[in-house]
C-alpha cells in the first residue's frame, strides 16, 4: 500500500521522516492521505474516512482538526476518530453462517484489523480553483505547494475544497464520504461531512458480492478529542499535563434528544477542556490550560462540536429524520471495544460494540459535565462510562433496513471555536499577573462587569466558547439548508509576489478579484520573525478599497535583520455577511500566506564608493562651526579650527570644557587633509577629503579598491541579556549579522585560540549574512572573543573580532 510521509507545518522534510521512522507506528498500515489546508480548521483525511490513534505519527497527536491554524498546525484538537457499521442476522460469506451481530469498521485505536474490514477504492482532493502562485524573491513560498495538490479541478464545485473517499466494507456496505470546506471568513472553522451508505453486497478487497438484506443497520461515529495543542511536550512547549494529550479531563454535552421539546434547536454534541488533575494547578486555576511558566497564554480555550445536518428516515424516504441520531452520548476511552484489535467474527466482542452503538442519549442530569463540572472526572457505576482514561463522544444513526441496492444519506458538521489567539494571550496574561502576585490588571468579564477573582475571570472567558461553537453549528446548518450557496468573498489574487530590497520590501498581486461582485479592496498583514506559530503577532500594514484600489505596495517600515512573512486577502463591501451584517467577508489568508521570509538586504560591496556624498556608511559630511568656542555645545560631524589645525567632533562635547587639541582621545580628532576625493584610493579614519565643494571625513578605514574594511559584525558585543532587542522572535534571538560583504566570499569563525567552529560560502550576491551563534556541529557557542575571517577571491581578506556575552 502506498505510503505518504506527512510534513508538519513548516518543519523540514528530514524532521518529518525522523518522526515517521521513530514514532512507533506500524507503517505497514499507513494510509494515503489528502490535506485540507485552505481554511482556519485544517486536517488530513485518509482513504478509510477516520484516523486511528497515532496513525500519522507526529510528536503526539497527528495534527487532526487543528484550529486556529493561523497560529500553527499544532493547534490540534482530535486524537483519534472511529467509524463502525453494525447490523443483526448477517449471513457471513466468509464463515458461511448467520451471525446474530456483525460490527465492522476502522478506529478509533486499532491500527491493523481494519484491513480485513475496510477496502479503500478512491481518494481525491478536488478544488473549485487552483491555489494562487506565491513567490518570495523568485522562490515558491506557499505551503499549499506541498499540501494542496489537486487531483482534479471543478469550477462548479459547491465548496472550495473537497476530499472524496470511497471504500467497501466486509459487511457489504459501500461508503462514499465527502469532506467539504468553505472559503468564507464566517464559515472557515468547520467541515461538512456527507456520507452515502449503499448496500452493494461487496464484502472483500477482490470485489466479491453476496446479495442480502441487511437488518437493523446502524452507522456509528466516535471521537476522542484532546486539547493539549501547543502545550503538549511533544511540540517542545511542555506546560500541559501529559494526560491532556489524550483528553483525560474533557467534558461533553449532548443536545437535541427530543425534537418535540419547546427549546429544541439542533441535534448535536460539544466538548471542551476540563481542568486536568495532574496539572500542577488547582482545579479552579487550570481552566484553559494556561502557560503558567511562560506568558500565561491559554492553550485549550476552545470547544469542538458535531451537529447532525441530515439523516434519511429510510431508503424509501430521503427526508430528514429529526429523531436521528438515536445514540448521542459519551463513553469511556479505555474500554476493550476501543483498545483491542477487533474481530468481526467474535460475537461476544461484537456484542460489546453493539452496546455502544445502541447507547442512546444521556439521562437527565447524567451528562458528563453535570457530574464532573466542578470536580475531576469520577468513576461511574456504569462501567462503560468510566472516564479515568478520558471520554469518547459517540453518535449513531439507525436502525435501518437495507435491501440490495438501498442507500442511506447522512450529513454532519464538525467544527472548532473559542477564544482567538489574541484574546488567549490577553486573558491568560492578566490571569498570570494576579496568580504570581506581579500585578493587578483590571479584569473585565465577558458581560462587561469587573472582578478581582482572577480564576473566575479566566473560566468565564473560556466558557464563552460554548456560544461560539453553538454559532458555528448554526452556521453549518444554514449552509447545508442553503444547498451550500452561502455568500462568498471575492477570490484571492491569482499571484502574490514579494521582493526583498535594500530599503523596502516590494509586494505586488494580480487584479483578478477586482471584477468579483461586491469587491471592495485588499488587506495585507505581516508577521515579524515567525509565521503560523503560536507566538506570531500579525499586524495590518496595508488596506485599500475599491475606490482607491492598487496592486502593489512598498513596505518601507521593515527593519534590517528581521524576517518578514505576509499574506493578502480580498474583501467585499460587507453587504453579504449574514452572520455579522456590515462586516466584510475576507478570502482565506492561507491562499497567500508566505512560508519563506523576506528581508531587507543591502547590495553587496563590489568596489569603492561612487562618491563620499552618497556613502554615509564610511563618509560623514563636515559641518563647519568656525573657530572653536570654549563652553559651546558641539555634536558629531562638527568641524572647528583651533590654532593652526582643524578638528572633527566625533563624540558630543557638551560645554566645551577642554580645548580640542588636548582632547583628541575623547571628543575631538585632528583632521588629516587628503585633498580632493579619488575613487579607489585607500583612506584612514578621520581623513578629510573635498568633493564638489563639500568636505567629508572618513568614518572608518577604507582599503584601496577592495572595501573589505566595510565588513562589520552586528551587534558587537552580543549580549544575551539584550537579545529581546536583537533580531526577531524566540527562535532567532541568538542571531548575529555580518554586513558589508562582497557578493561572493568565504566566511569562517574562529575562537580566540584559533579553533575553526563555523564556515560558510556566501554566494547569494547580497552584502548580508546571518549567523545563529551555533557551531557547524550544532553547538551553542559560549561567552568569549571570536574572530570572523572574510576572504573574497581575487580581492583580499579581512579579520573582525567580536565578543559574545552569555
């Protein structure tokens, strides 16, 4: 079976291969997968329709149903999913006898038994349009080039992306599953899953058929949700308890058991993070899973939900049955039915699974959150409810009677919602200051009131996720009832091009969106130092409307030494938004977000400066102040005469307490006139030249012709205590820059005693090179004095000494 290596976010391929090799997964059963990567909820979809535990490897969970992915694919919310089909009185063609019960399927935990129960046929990623071309400095710069590889393009597709899965099962039911996503900023956090289950009689991989009527057929779905996300130690963060990676303390609530009830709205269930007993926090402190040892950011202030959109009443009546699902409940995750390798021929084992399939609805007051809302999960009298290993949600539609050729159609919405990342940082940061007694910021509750109870404040904000997931499920219902004809934003630009420059970063884009109905311009956001990461901060740097539309923009606020990532969104005029009227709809940022950094880079040094007047790196224009005056205030570049000599002020001389001729070691340097400036000549520091009637002094030595003396190390000294003010985010604090390089040269770094610790060939044609203060073997350097050696073929060489303080 074809294997596919899964890449995680913007991690390098070699890292993904290592994870795959050492994750402990039996790769004999690895599945082909397709990614949905164009909206805020993202996930792999495999060829059997569900994901069994650790199927895709990964640090811990597998990046299933991640949200909000603007801040990294490791915002995962699911650990595993399962799907079973069960029926009674099955005439088994393999055993040649009637089984009182038959249950087959895949997941949530077994990684091998499905191969005799599920037989993949087709797996396709279909798109309405191809993703845009995104380029940074002539490189392909979009993750979609790796993940969004369409098998076919259909301009009439009802959604923007759809993964089509088809497979047969050993119970004789053939399955067609469609997973759809929509590029609409009000509808980009859920999938709609649409299934057709047909009694074809095909019961094995060879396609053999046994026709029979299937009695009491149920379609069962179970999910294990886990909200550790970026707090999971497997992702290198590590503040979350290990148990959060399997959802040990999750809470679940089911709704809509009685469609005749006066408060009935939908058939659904939703889940959220309950405080984890093994976290080193009190129960009341752990809501949202805060980064208590860092910045307080909440990792788990989110809810997931599943809403039934449609379930046929029968094969003969395709109208929606409001009494479906007949099971909508929770169940313990460590039951034998989930842990053991399933046998479709073991009727005792299948009877246990059948009990789960026909589990029904929670009794009044017996919801998981009713019992565990203000305490840790407890043991239930019903052993199926034992949640010490964490709960599974479950729902099932049935029973149906399927004659040969009969079909059943079921559709559901699966979404995630909760606090946005900015609010996670704000609420968690405020809570942390109170918790650590480091401050008392005003705590504004969701209803606008204030409190001094920092734990209640955080919990109430986390609980606003309930309203968010309910609205998400309402959006999915509205979308389905509209036949997927919801308002759509203008399409993204077909191409987005970023070019690094010396004093600006240039951005340009296609104009195809301009012709879309209700088009009203573009917005551009930028992050500095990292992208698609929980620490990212995005700032809007450009916006235009239809009346002043343009298709290029120069980012002149970029700072040299930082990495920049961008995305552009098309927007409408707000008249179509049926969720928040008046607010624009935006195209998804994932169409255009860049994965390759753009930077400010100076041109390489290729020869002597063209003229002192334009080479402020080495030449400073003198400002004549006439005869030196005792007590006057002078600043750098001021020129005075005293006695028979002229002097240059190189450091501010406030008050002029000394005569310049006896202060040459501090503020004043005597001029050495070199007459008219000569291109290609060598000059020493404080040499003065004339050019076009203006005097300049040399700010640093310039070797004749080569200008290798322009090479410098920044910052020097490098002090780790000031790294917040250096170059970029947490992954780049230990960065030093080498500036003023020729276009082609060799760089080497030595310790003070002459040991070579790092080298690189500089061949990119710029005047810059960055170093992460690590040796060639990946070791972080210690405090000390280091020497940079720059050798330019045919030009010469130069040494630069610099200091590192740790």
